[in-house]
């Protein structure tokens, strides 16, 4: 057992040192603190922004098709190798860049492109940029593209990115709370949505390196550790499983606490309203009050498959039709008098209240009556 544990520990040390050698952009050790500016300190100088409990929401771009978010700063660039914008809900199609000024050329603005991944902006390393020099007098974020859905900015940080800080960030990514999702019954992805070093890959590298070291030692130093034993090799995989299982169990404990806070002590209806599809449940509950008793035919329409699926579920035992594969509705010729259509957050559905005509996807209109409408949803009776 001690041999397997020693080999696994050696694998952790060697893999960690190797990763840091490839990842630390500057000095391994530094006394400089991380500089952070919150969303409250940010200013939208072009485009529009709204402060929320989550942070700053940046919406429509300015007349030149760009949005600019800036912050007044005054710090020495020496030792600060990385700038990280804490963002969310960033569309993949937008172009973004970091902007700064230095003390030597105060009249110039310098830029560095930013990468969008998993709906956030990745940190940018500036240690090799010749213009990242002297005192940095102001940082800004430029976003070019369609911001019909506002992006979230929680703040910005300037980091030394020492060895300790990189390890802290990686462990933080591994232990980030991962709420239950549609795939959680089978597996856990493991922490943050985007990880510079996924834990399963890191553990696999540890086991692989430990096996190589063990095989070499067993071949050249059998008098010290004995011949190669499969039991020792199997023990390495047990250690790996344990290392992966600890964050999973910690995530499970936090999920149990979150579930208790979300549902404990609530009635059946309040639990539904507190769930992820609470707004949909509330709408369907009001829609059902406008429908006659089953078994009439009801067509469920929504742009999102999740809303189509959950909407149909909440409408049972009505004879509900929805397309689980595509965002489509049947031809108008397939509908008949006495049918009903429930629409929730779906585009391309148009109703003319004067003519009492309903159409979708630009097709043939049908006679219909609007029974109920609220919060992007509506119920229609087909005549």
C-alpha cells in the first residue's frame, strides 16, 4: 500500500510541476495582490447598461455597432501578467478586445483580442506585449456585434498569475458547484463549465506517469521494490477513483442543501413555481383554466424544446401535440374547429384580433379566438 501511495504522490508532484512550468506566465512567486474592480465601478461609455443584483448587464451597442465598458485604474504593470473579465451570457458571434493606456504614450489606446468560450470571455496574458508597460491608466472592454440579449459583467481582475494563484484557480474550477442538470443522473461533468485543466485529465496523467515510473523501477531496481505487481497498478486506479470521488461527494452535499432551500416546506404548487420551469408552470396553470375539460386536442408551441416538452407535460391529460425534434407546427389544414393552441415564447406566430385570424411561419391563416395572453404566452381556440 505504501508503495502505491508513494507512486501516486510522486505522480501528483511531477504532473503539478510540469503543468506549472507550462502555465506560469511570469514569476512563480510574488507578493503582489490580485487587483479587482467590481461591476459597481464599471462605466458604460458606449452602448447601454443596467446594474442588477448579478452585475452589469450590457445591452444594445452604440451607433458604431460597439459597446464599451471602462474602468479608471492606476497600477504598475510589472508583475501583473493577466487580465480577466468576469463575464457571462456572451454570444459566440461577438468580437471582444481588451483596451488599455500606459503612462509612456497616454494619447494611444492599445488592444488585445479576447476569446469567447462557453459564453464567457477567457483571461488574456499580456506578459509578452511590449505595450503592457509602466503604469496602466485605465482598462476597457470593447464588444462588437449583436447584443440583443445583454451580456453580464461581474467585474475585472489584474492578476500576477503566480504558481500558487494558478493552483488556487484550478482547484476552484474543480470544486465549483455544478447544479443538477438533465445528465446528472448518469454523470457529473466536474466543476466549472470551462476549465484550463480538467480534473479527469489531470488524474489520468498522474496515473499514467506513476505506472511508467513503477514499471521502470520494477525493471531496473527489483531488489528495492520487487517485481512488477498488478495489485500495485490496480491500487493506483483506486487512488484515482478516490481523488475524483471527493469533489463529486462535496458537490452532492451542496446540491442537497440547495434542493432543501429551494423546495423544503412548500406546497405541491409552490414547489412547481420554485422549479426551473416555474414561469411556464404558472402560465400553463392559467391556460388550463381557459380550456374545456379533456380530451380536446391541444397544440403546444415554443421555440425551446425544453418549454415544448415541459409545457406538454403540464397539459396532460389533454391530447397534446408537440414536435420533440424540430421547432415546427402542423399545417393549418391539419387543424379543425375545436382544437386549441398554446403558445409560449415562440416567434413567427401572428394573430390579427380585428379579423380573428391566426397564422404561423407565414402560412395560411385560420379562424381563431384569443382566450388568454400573458408574459409572452397565449391560448387560442381554433374555429
